[in-house]
């Protein structure tokens, strides 16, 4: 019975959201990929908003499942919490959707939506709700969710369906630094003109803003202003003041092989006395788990002066300094950090690495405003090593 109710709940919201979008016909920019989707989405929404357009999609919560995308398109900025929250969200979603379908209210001019894919068939479900005019593949690399999607090539085939949905007069963007195999798959799928990004990391986001801004006719001044004022996002390369006048780079929102490498590159380029990396396990990477963790250990040796890890996967891959939890690691490091030291903190969500950032912050009160997952209900949950 529970499964039937859940299916009906999802269907009833995603269906009316799709009807509202088809009735209103906003311009849709879709973002997918394995790394950097939310940062890209928030930046693009910011670009269009600063240019004076009405936009949905600037929230930092990644509503990217079928239900999440439907809610985001209807103006929700985060998932409901608790039974009453979900009940209220259903009524609000129905009211908003039918008001749009009947023409009583209007969607913003632009919807900037995040398309998250964990399993085969997910993208088809998302496209039933909203088909984009512009599609951005942030980065696939070695991929995330390999537990279900098997290989980077299969990830490209599944997530690349977003690019295939773009009309011939639209725009498709992906990164030139993807492997030859992935670029071939994406190029074959795309019917619209393709722009390939030359940069990686945060620089790729700025480059994408130029491409999208020019596509929509924005002036160079408007694009420069949007890049200059691009908002930071909780848990994604946010700098915090640390204990003993150290610097924390909090990238604790989530973790995947390529995003860890990019974060380590960011750490290495950041001026500072000693560069430390506190990394929690990467989850959902399937059979490549041990190899991926071993490769990150090796990569960190050229980017950080000291690597500290949290979780059994890094321990099994040969980490020399490993702890059972983020808080346990922080309790040791708190007495060792010195003025000018820079520490990167990153890990998959279930590793709770934001708790290390909180423990090492010079002002926990100020840090809470910049860290992800700081709600009382989440903080009250006991940590269990996944």
C-alpha cells in the first residue's frame, strides 16, 4: 500500500508540473553531469536574473530527481520535510500547477533545472516533465553512480539524452577535456549546435556563462557583472576561518572521483603555509571503489602536504592516517593546525564531513551559515560509518 501511495504522489505532481510547463512554454536550461551540476545551475540562474529576466532555479538545494525537478519548476526551493511537509507540498504543488495550467498565473521566463540521474531510465522520466532549449553537461569524467550505471560511457549515454532533447535551434555545451569516447557519444546524440568548454572547475562555469549569455543576447557587461557577483554555494569550495588562524576550504557537500581531484587542484593553488586534505570516503562508485580511492591517495601526494582520511574505503586502499569519523579526525587536527595552514575538507554526504568543518571553524556560529546540512534534525542524527 505504501508503494502505491508513493507512486500516486509522485505521478500526481510530476504530471501536473509537466502540463503547466507545456501550457506556459518557458525557456528551459537543463544541466546534468556527474560533477558540478548545482554550481552550474545556480550560476546560470544568477546570470539571467542579473540581466533582468524572471528566473526559477537559483536555490542551492539540488532538486534533481523527477519529483524534485517537478517541484523546482513550480517554484519550490527545497524538498519538504516530514509527513506534514509532504502533505502540504502536495496541495501547494497542485494549486500552483493548476493556476498555471488555467492561465491565472505565469511561470518565470526561464527555468534553470538540474537533471539528476542515478539509474537507467531516469532521464526519460525527467524529460517527460521538461525538455530544454539549452543543455549543459557539466562534467562526466570517470563518473559517479557507477554502482548503477556501470561505466562512464553508459553514464554519457544516459545523461546525454538531455542533449538529444534540445531542438536544432538550441544550444548544447560540454567540456572539451572529456575522454574521446565520451565526446564521441555526446556529439552523436546532440542535434543542436555544440560549444565545448576549454576550462575545468570554477573556470568552466564562467566560460559556460559566456556561451549562454551570448546565446541569449546578453551584453558583455551583463555577463562580466554576473561572473563577478556569482554566488557561493554551501559545501562547495567555501572558505572559512579556521582555528589558530588557519583556513578551511569546505567542499563537504558531496564527493566523486573527479570532483576530489578538482578540489585537490584548488587546494594546491591556494596560497598557504601547509596544505592538508581531510577526505571522507567516496560512495556509489561500484566495482572501481578500491582503485578509485587508491588513485586519490596517490594524487593527493602531489597536491597536499598531508592526507588525512575518514572511512573504511580509504583505509582499505592504504591510507596511512585514517579515522573512524569526521569528528574524530577534527579532534586531533584542532590542536595541530597553525596560522596560515590551509585544509580541504571533502567527502560523500553520508560521511558527514561538514561536522569536521564545523569543529575546526574559528566561529562555529558563523560557519553554520555557510555549511551544508546544518538543520537541527540532521545534526541530531548519529553518525554510522557507511
